């Protein structure tokens, strides 16, 4: 006799977190459901004993036999596990079963994203997948500064190397900062050409597909997550203290005025104006001001998100609201985001389904350019920021050549104000119509409106204006974009073994941006700041307008035979407005094949492999990520006056390049996916080779060309090849609820890029820093041998090379470089390539331990090799000049007595020590502990009174340690991490500037659901 | 739908605009504005003022180039900072000259005059390049397509092109800056003729010399002095001190100036942050007075960039006569009045021998607005220095931080004490025309004829307190050295000295004699600047760009 029973339960992770969207299917019956965000499910079943197959993205599928009578509050725990074959992953224009994939991609689960609660999505991807390199831009740790993402290295020199971000199927043009990470339930990074080719012209740098939370049928579920914590600088820059600076100044003057002083103890130093009176007071009273300590403070952050989702038979919804705020490590810096998300899905009859999704955010960034560091590092440690009455000095810092303004003046309320307010609304709409069996039409539309209002005001007495006129800037901008897509899909299985899936697309994308900016100075009253230029003087203004369009046609065919042989063919044609007439269209083909080896009959009896798949793909993607109007040339404005008559002139600075065409990249990818011990260990290996053609390069022309600005041209080729390895293993998994588990996920990747061809057989283009056979970002400079010593041998050699040995320009004590070409003198011919910012390898590792309700996660990231350039050491911001005018990095500089062979002599007669760039190259190796997180899932029994179904509390330390970094540990740098290639073409690749120091933070949080 | 792929820019000017009447005018304005990148910033002045017999490097700044030491190389940024804008604005001028025929909407006279202005500016940029670098690239036409190659032209071709431009300009330009309707800073016939005479003079000295160069130089200069000038309001001012008086930059002696304005939005940088094309000449000669007792920085005394200090030769020898010749006193500051009560020194016990009668131990040595620093220009004993109430600095105590300050470019009407100057910069003035005429006569063997030209300058220098007759020289005194010394007295600091010494082949000798910075380091290669490395590095197709000898 059949009885119908309602089976209720929860699907949780082994750490007790509810699993949203997990699939619960009755074995052999096919009935099933999907869990709601609190992990709850209910099923009507018709027997007393059933086997449930429970699966979720990122977890090992589990079969659990349930006796219905005993079931009661059924709780099913799933262990994390990747590469589950039935797992469905989001791919371009659709989803695929993992088993059916032919391309190379990395899927990152919600769990992985939640392990490291961070302010923005790019930071969340750090260390999560092979080939995904996430870096801070130039050492910038401002609140709200989004790190840059590179997929498989730098391939383009000028065009952007940032991947395309696609949110819920629609390209997202806004800042990745505008997406609330709490709304994201999954991220897929498409890496090889076969996966990205369907994004054609915009896919060359990889594609990041972001999926946001949607409602599910069932009782409404309320979730809350929140955290709060603090941020501190990861360290101080190693500048000199009072006595060290006193000696530097003296040595500088001794070397800068040969014969004037008897030595370091010459009493004349104390009376001849070498030191300002305030510094002399400082010397007498052993003052040693730590200006960094004066500048830094503890930053705070807080984040809250409340979500409600649910649905009835035909309608599902999800609503959430979030708030995030963080303040920086100096006053005046903060980032705040308010976000709202709403999604609704509606079924109309049997054939039609439509849905809406709206992601809206409002962000306020304060002090995004606030950077008193240069002044703080240069200020004389013998002086004080306060006068004898304890009041803040509103003037130059004594003893710093009247170039360094008291950096603390910037923190006086209203003195330095900078804020940006952004409103971003991203809306997508779809309409699905089932036309016939297997045949579906989908209309997809997305629109994004982004407004940006920026203002700054710097009073006269700030480091920005050094006592000069107060300045204000006010700018506004609006960007709008839309995407319209018509998709036709046909999905059928013929004869049980022939699976065919066809996707056809026609789409139009348009982006339009306009902005205005007004600057003025000497505003009547400081409190007016930038709000009303009517009361200011010398108003100047600029404006810009941009628009681009892409029209695309795409077709993709997937064919699977007996789940064993898989084939994907894609063809996309894109037309871009940004290229010259005649070159606007390009066709991007790709093909991929895969072989599920373990589905072969000969594998039936091997139990070793639970998964084994070989993949091979080849395809071409393009890149037009260049600014519009580059094919037209342009004039630049310049102001002048003839007596009292003022004029604005315009002169040619950019020449037209009517031949500009597509840059395209062809990739060959060979991959192997494997799973052993019933998928307890899973992984994949990918080998790839990328060929980039018609590189879009900004080429600096010889000055005699009369064209001062670089010309964008299609020249040359680059190649990238690499290996990516991803392995995940459940190392320990003891039986029973709450037992000890240890899971490790490891990814390693190696990328080697190089330029293989330049224009007209040119093999080196020094002016543009391109060298055939070397990677982009190669360092080309003199070869440092050491320091010229005051020995007979060195003097003789210097003389032979025609170097000066007398006066303030004497080379003795300065950097000694090699006469590489052996022509008997040091000249430009002695420059050589010496390394690049390309690391040897990079990798990430996540270890997750759980025991009873506790979970502990460690995420580590390593980069080994590669040369970084630290402008701090290259006297960036005049901090390491060896002149003695300003404070200096504390190094063991050369003196006639110490024979130092690394750091040159101080010299007051030289603004910068010669060959100072050679002081800025460092080994970029480091290992970083990205995060340490300890969580505890409260036992259900504790929650019964609260109404919560689940609750987890945790504490996370973000970026707590930097290990094995010679730059930090040996040379006094703070953080070796830098965005590679983010300043593409600017020559700043791999460069660390003097900016907000790297930070670490500690947060405490709670996640719960009702 | 395909129409969506057509670009219609709405916020940028494209090269087509350059060919319209409006574009033609804005292009010409830009060609003028380009001069602010040359005169005003530190780079070109560094290549012309110090490293000579007049000035050595002061306490601050990048100065290897002025010391001719081995750290001065083709990569020294100063070089490309001058080289690059010259070529950029030459191309602007090329565009104006080439496009002129096809521009519509301008009447012929206006168009011709505008082309004349463009040719004057182009000649001026090329003249600077050829004087500093020798054999350079000569672009005669507008370049509107990218090129990665560059040819070098013989100096002779460059001079010929400059002369051709100036002759064409002279034919169409209005007579002088004083002519009704001519705006300040505009090119005129007077300026073009002055420049042409200087070009002839320079070519006459060079390996590219043509027969008659010195004669031509004299004829053109003399024509400015005696024909064009008098008829068009151009004459020597009575008082040398008025030539560089603040606010008098459009005086009757001025032939051409690079403009700056009190309308800060149209000055070099709107924020007056001393960047880009600002006029910084007001800062370069200011010494480090502000750290001395009783002193602080002020708008009156200026912002001490301390770039250049006078050589002892300039102070003692060139300006040996400080009585009849008023130019030293009118060009240099040697007295600073106390402007800061907070650091006035007090007499300490025991009082030094010879201390002033009213000196009291523990009492301030002087008060606000009393003398705080004084450089008498003659030697005083150490005892006198010790007994002085103010800081007394004889020439033997001049230092690279504190020496007499050249005041020609001082600007007390700047927006604040750190702001750049709002004064126009005088580039060519009639006094130099006289000295060009004199040098041209000397070189064509007519030393005696040069006497009146030199005396005109010298007699004026006596006004109002000196004995003009005592300033006069005779034919026997007219030598190259005398003319160079006279140039130093009249034109010191006026951004022409390095070229003058180089032209007259006296650079090495005079630096070795009078310049303590470069005395032992200057060599024959220093008579030309090295081609900027960026030029050599970026010339990647065609023949390699040849570096100058010895570099």
C-alpha cells in the first residue's frame, strides 16, 4: 500500500552552513527538489525507505538512505568537493554539466567566496583558481580600490588586460566594486579560447561570469550576514630616525662641498645653517619624530546584509539589502556602499518564463587620492609636527628645504576633502519561450546606468598646495550602456546517444559616456569647498564624450556521443565602431573536443579513476578594448595670452591611424581532468599556448616626428604559454557527524610570455621598452656592479672610462655600472635587458579543517620570481634621493670609510644619485597568508529559542602575514605585491609607488538564517 | 544597424579642423603658446644660463649638465625636455604653412601675415635646436602619418631654411610691437630682423658660414637700429633699470616676448604649482636667504630655488666698474632687510671688538626692516664681519647658497610667495641688436665702426648717476673679449650666454677660466649637446640617428 509522506530536512555543509540550491533527488524515481537559501527542502515520497541523492555545486554528491518514519528533522551534511560531474556550471550563454565541458574554466563556489569575506569581488577571487592573478594596483590599499584581475598573464601591451565581467549573462561595464559580494552565489572564470570565443571581441582577456542569488519556491527565508573589524598598516616604510638623518645631512654636505668640512664632527654644521633652528633643537633634545606613526591610525570596517527570498509555484523572488563601510589607515579615507538587489522570475503558462534582476548600488569614496605619504616620509625626523605649545604647525616642516608641508595639516577637518559618489544600476531582463521540443528562444536585455560625481578641495595649508592657492575640482559623469541579445537554442538527444545542443545569437552592445570637470582656485571661503565655483577664481573646464558599439552574430554547436566524445564548434563575428572603416568586422572561430575516458568500456573495471577526461581546444578571440576615436587623430588644447587677450590654441598631438584593426589571440589548450578514490581527489591540468597577433601598441615615435603622443598601431606578435594545475583532496574525512575533516585545494600556474615580432624586422624598440624574445614588462637598464670605491684600482678604471673624479660630480661613492659593450666609455649602448616582472610561478592553497562545529580555513598565495620595481627606492616622491634635503630610506650608504658596495654616497649637490633606477629592482618573491579564518556553527539546540535555523560566528584575519619576501624582510619594503600590467604601456608594470601602505585587518562576523 | 558602427566624435578636435579658418587661428595660437615650454621652465634656461662664465650651479637642482661631469649624458632629461617640444611646435608651424593655401574664409592679407608669424616661430625653434645640437632633423613639411625613422640634415641646410623663413616673415609682418593693433607677444618685422641678424652672425662663425654672413648680420641689425626702429617706436630706454622693471615688459626696447598673464587660468598652470609651462625665472636666482637670522621667505624676496649663482668673474671682473656702470646695481640684489622678528640674533658676551656703540649684550642686533644681510661687493676683514650687527658677506664668502641675486625676473605680484611668475619674458631686445651689430662689424674687420654701437649701450648704462663719457671706449678696445664682456654686463642671465660663447668658440676657454663648476671637466665634446637618447632609441627604422662627436 502506498502512503504519501512529507519528508522535510536540511542540507548543510560539514561546517554547518546551509546549502542553497542543493539538489535532492529520490534515487530511481527522479522526483526531486532544490533547497532554499536556508538549506531546507521538502519532498513528498511514497515509500518508507528511500535513497536520496544530494548534490550541490562545490560539494561531493552524497547518497543517503532514509527511513521516513525516523526521519523527523533530517539533516544531510555534504563535504566540499570540486569537479563533481553532475555539477552544473555556468558557461557563456548557458549552463553545462561539468561532464560535458570541453573548455578550460575555473568555477568558484559560494562557499569558497564566503571563506574570505572581502569588500569586493576581485579580492575574493585571489588565490582561488589556477591562472587567475589578482593584484592590488601599484601597491594601492585605499579603501574602495578594486584590485586588478589578470587571466593567464599579460598578452596585450596597450589594450586593457582586464577580463570581461558578465553578471547574470549581461556584460557589466561598471566597477567591480559596485557588486555586493554577498549577492554572488557563483563565479566561473573562462580561460581558454573555446570557452571565451563566444564573447568574441571582448573575450581575449578571459571572462568572469558572475551569478547572483535568485529566489526559489518555498517558505520565505531570511538571511543575515555581518561583520566588523579593524585595519592597520602592514608595516612602516624604513626611513631614517633623527640621528641617522643628522648624519645623512652631514655626509651629503661633505660630499657636496669638497674641502669645506673637516668631517662628520665639524662644529661648523651646527652654526652654518645646515640644520634649521628647529632641527638643532631636535638634535639637542634627542628628538626623533616618527612621522608615519603620526599619520597612521586604525581603520574600521563593517558590513551587513539582509536577504529575503522565496516563491510560490509560478513566482520566485529574492530581495536583499547590504551596507558596507571601511575607513582607511589615515584620516579622510573611506569607502561606503549601499546596495539593493531584487530578482523576480515568473512562469507564464507552460511555455513562457520571464524574469527581472536589478542590482543597484550607491557608493561613496572619500580620499581616493589622499596620499600624504611622500611628505610624511620626507619630513625631517629632527623636526616636530607640533610647536612648543602643542599646536599643529601650519607650515613647511623645518629642515626639508621648504618642500615638505606638515602632512598632519591634511587631516584638519575641511582642509583636504575628496569624495566620489557613484550610483550604479544594472538591470537585466529575460524572456524564455519554448517553441518546440528542445527549441527555445530567449530575449536577453541588460542596461546599466552609472553616474559619478566627484569633488575635491585642498586648502592652502595642505601638502597638496604647500601654502599656495587653495584648489577645487568638481566633475560629473554619466555612463550608460545596453546589451540586446536574441538567442535561439536547440537541445535534443537523438537515439539515446547523440546529444546535440545548438546556440545562435544576434546581439548589439552600446556604451556611451560623457563627463565634465571644472577646476578653480582661491575659493572665497574654505567651507564652500568645491560646491560653488562662482566664489572662486581661475575657473577652467574640460569635457569628454565617448560612444562605442559592437554588433555580433554567433553560433555554437555542442555534440556529445554517448557521454564519451564531446565536440564544441563556435563561430562569432563582431563588428566594432572603434576600428577604422574596412577593418570593423572580424570572425572568431573556435573548436574543442573532449574524451571522457572513464566512460569507455575498457575503464569499467578500473576503480582507480572516478573521472578522467582529456580536452583539446583551439580558438581565436579578439580585443578592441581601446578608446573610441583612436583611428581619427586629435589636437590638444593649450592656453596662451597676448597681453590681456587670452586664447586657447590647439595643435596636432595624435595622428590618425586609419589602418587600426583587430588584435586577436589564438589559443591552443590541452587539458586533463581527473578524479580518483571516488572523487576524493580531483583535479585538472591544462597546457596552453597563446598567439596574439596585430598587437595594439601605443608606439612612441621619435621626437623629431613632431607627434608627441604615442600612436596606436597594430604591430607585432606576442606568445604566452603556460601550465595550470588544480588539485583538490579530502585528506581526512572521518565518519560520523561532526568528525574531523581536512580538505586542501591547491592551484599552481606558470605563464611565460614574450614578444615574438615587432615592425619591419625590428628586434628591439628601446623607446617603447619592447624586445623580441623578452616578455612585456622587461627591464632595460645599465648593469650595476656596485659602488665606485676610493681605491687606486677604481680610480684608474673610472679615469679610463672618462668618468669624473673631481668635484661634486665625482663618481667615487656613486653607483658603478659596467661598460657592457666594451667601447671604453659608459654610454647608452651599455644598457641591457635584465629580468622582467613575470614571475616564475604562482599558486594558491586553501586548507579547510572542521571538527564538530568548528571550522578553520587558511588561504595562502605565493608568487615566486619576477622582478618588481619599487619607485620608493628610486627616489620616488624624493624619498630616496641621497641628497640630504629630505629624509631617506635608512640604508648603509657609502662613506669614504665603510666601502659600502650597494648603496651610494649622499651628495647635497645632486638631486638624485646617478643611476638611481638601479636601486629600485627587487626580487618579487613572496608568500602571503591571504586569510586565517576560524568559525563556529552554533548547535541547533542553542538556536531553537532564537528562531534562527542556522548561525555561524567567525573571526578572520586578512593578509596577516607576508613571508619569504626579500623585498620586505631584507630591504625594508612593506609589501612586494603589485599589479602586473595594470599600467600597461605606461612603463609602470610591476611598479610599487609610494601610497597608502599595505594593510592587514581583523574582522569578526556572523551568518545566520531564519 | 550598421550605422551604429560609424564614429562621430563630439568632444575632440580632429586634424580636419586644423584646415579650417578657425582651426588655422587656434593652431597659430598654439604655436605661440609652445614657447612657454621653452622660456619659463627650468630646462632650456639650464642649457643656456649656467655652465658659462656668468653663472655656476647653486645649491639645488639637477646640475650635472652645468658641471660637464660624467653624470651628464644623452639621457639627461633636460635635453629631451627642450628637444621634444621644439619639434612638436615646429610640426604645428609646418601644418600652418602647408595648409595655408587650402584654408578658406580668411582674406589673403590676414592669411599671409599669419603664415609669416608661423615662419618666424618655426625659424626661432630651429635656431635654438641648431645652436645647441648642430646637425639636426629638418622637417620642412607637416607630418601627419606616423614615422619611426628620422634623417639628420647638415647644419647648412638648417640655416638656409631658417633664413628663408625669416626673409619670408619679414616681408609680411607688421613693423614693430609698438605698431598700432599689434598685440603683446606677437611676431613683428623688428623681431624677425633681429633674429635674422643673429642667425647670420651665428652662421658666419659656424662651419656652414657663407660669404657675407657678417655683412648681412650687420646690415639687418643696423636697419633695425637706425631705420625700422626709430620709425616704429623702438629705441633704447634712457634708464637700464627700466628695461626689466616689473610691469614694463612691453617697453620700447622690447622686440619679442613670451607672454604670461595675471589671468591665472591662462597662465602656465592654472593652479600655479610651478609645473608645466609656468614662468619660474623668478625663483632660479633666489638664494637661501630665508634660513639666515631675521629672515623668512617672502613674496618680495622670492622663493629660493637657488639654481644659479653668479661666478666671481661676473661679480669682480665683468662688473669691475660699479660706479659709472649702474648695471650691476640694477641687475643684482645685495641687501636684505629683516622681515622676521622671531629669529633676530642677540649680542652675546663678550661683545666683539669694534661692535657698534649701541650694542648691548642680550639685546637684538637689529630690528624689523633693518639690514639683515649685506654684500658690499668688496672685501672686509673677519673682525669687521664679527663686529657687524647684520650678516656681512664679502665676495670671498659668497657661496652656492648665498650670493648676490639677479633680479631681472623678480616678481612681487605673484599670487603668493611660492607661486610662479605672471610676468612676460623678454626674449629679444634692442640692446642686443646693438651688440650683434658690433660683433658683426668686428668680424668683418671693421672694429672701429663698432665703437658707436657699443658706446650707445655703455653710455646708457651710466644713467643717471654715472659719468657717461667715462664709459666710452675707443676702437682699440673693440675685441671679441670686450664684446663678450659687454654682453655679460648688459645681458647676463638673459638666456643666451651658452649660445654666445659657443658661437664665438669661447665656451671651453671661458668656462675653464671663470667657471669653478666645469673648469676641469669641460671638454671639446661639450661644444654640442648630446642628441637626446630618446631620439636615438625611438629611431628604429631607417638609418640610425647619429650621436654628436664624443658623446
